């Protein structure tokens, strides 16, 4: 059972009661991420996420972790391009503890200068770790190739140069601007007393007020046509190919996800069967869609030996053209819909996954997309809808490419077009 209500201060709360489980997941969602930043403070959203775990006026950093782990729970957080989420999963008997700790972190974090400087070193290590992962480097590089200088392309971690400039005053000013109830959602899922839940949320978050009304608004960035290469001394060449996608909140996302599954969503998909199973060109290849506010992208990822780059790109393009010009049979459509429904339902088998789904939906769409609603949308996909979505996305063809690996000259020759060497 779902409930969705708004406190007097503008904080939205979504709760889902599941009476047959013994756990409860609580998430504090803030509509703020790297897309809210600029080239001078890039990385501040992720840095604040770290700092809220470094101790409050009531608890040390160790105490925050201990109080949750001592009752067998889990506490963590993540920052994305458009949202930050702090979350706790515990036995349902410890719901109030979870709300107490999250509110303490939000309202009473010390943001001590000594901790700020220590945490910079931690995130420098995280940036270095990211640089050691070609897939992570590729994601940031592809964002630049897709959206250019728009803030949506900024890396979530920021850079060592931008992080060096951060201090307590900047962090406090940023939190004051973006960490406001009107930009936020509390999402709770699990076994709880429905008669007490509103009173508990009010107790810990009802006095949260802001003098600023900096409601998050985003641009509508263009999808650019770029080819970027970042040279790294690694064995394989990692590739991300970009095709226009669908923005968040558009019901066409269900049809697009279905199409991406057929094209490159698993071991039975077109690209996997062709490039890996039939031709043996690569170990890993898949396609997926990313939906953001006012924009979206379809990505095709592959990792392969550089000697295959020309043939692989030609084959991917040929298979994409055949797929978009071909006809999906009723039987194929039925199987694809069943696959999509199965993966969706299997992804809802924990209170945390349901909490994430509900929180994200309310944060960005101001509504709850129930499983029944989603399954109905999938069932209603037909050939006409498929063709309409094809026209908006896959039939527009490849717009941008990002590559991470060795030998710029080989890539330049293979692609036969301008390749920007990205430092």
C-alpha cells in the first residue's frame, strides 16, 4: 500500500507498507547533483555527500556507522547527475533510529575544516581509482561528447583542481541553497505502523525550513556530434556509441527499454549474438538507455582489440540499420514484453529497491509509478508505438562516439572522420 503526502514545509514523503517483511528502508533524496554545479565548484555535491558522514554535533563519524551496524543495518549514500540519496536499511523495529540518524546528518553535520581537508585526500584517491577504470573514464568522456559544455556533462567526482578550492563556507552556502525541503523527498518502504509514520517523519523533519526557494531547474541540452578519444595504456579499446534517447517522465521510455533489450540487452540480443557469438570480436557488448531531465541517450558499449575497431563499428551500424528498418513480429514483441516485465518485477524484491524506485519517481515526477501501472504500460506497447519511438531515437542513427585506449592514429584511420584527442 502506497501513501504520498507533503509536510507543511514542502517536504514530500512517499511510504510503501509491506507487512510480510521484517526490514525497512529509509531514503533521504535531494534533487541536486553534478548537473547543478559549474566548472568552478564541480564535485561539491559528491563532496557534501561524503562530509555528512563525518560527524555531527551529536555523533562522531564512527558513532554514525556503529549505531546502524550494531543493529545489523546498512547505511550508505550516492550522488548522481541530478540527485543525491542518503539511505539506511534496518530491521523494522529500528525505523525511528534510521530517521534520527538521517536527520542528524542533515541538520547537525559539523563540516569541520580538519575533516574537509582529510576527505579531500579520500576523494583524490577515488578520482585516481576512477582513472584506473576505463569504463568509468569512458562514461565521463562520453558525457562530454554528447553534451559538450552543458553542466550535465560535468563529472560527478569533480576534479582535484576544483576540490582544492572547496572550504567550509562554500559547502555551507551550497547546502543552504540546494538542501531545502521543496527539493527533497523522504522515501520509506517496509513493515511499519501506518498510524505512526506521519508523526515520526514530522518529528524529525517537520522543522526543516529554508529561506531560499532555489527549486532545481535544468536546461534542455542539444545532442552533439563528436568523436572523443582519451589515450590510456590498456590492452583493449573501450567504446561508447551515442544515439538520441528519451527524457525522464516520458512513457516512451518503456518502448525504448524494450528496443534496447532486443538490440543489446543480453546474451540473446542482436549485437551480442553477432559480434561476440558469431564473429568473436569482443567479450563485452551491450546497449542501454539513460533518461535524464529534458534529455536522454541510448548507448552501445563494447570492449575489443583495436584491430577490430573499423569492422566492429561498421557491423554495429549495419545491425542498427537493419533493426530499425526491419519488422518486429507479434511473437518477438510478446517475448520482449515478457522479458521486460520479468526483469522489472525481479528488481523489486527488496525494500531498498522499492524505496529507490518510489523516491526517484516522486523526486522527479511528483508521483508514484506503481508496479501495476508500469506493467500496464508495458502490456500496452504495440507496433505503432514501437515505430514512433524508433523514429524519435534509434532511426536517428549514431551521433557521437567516445573511445578510451591506445593508438590515436589507428582510431583516426579506422573512423575516417575527425577525432578529438581529449586530455
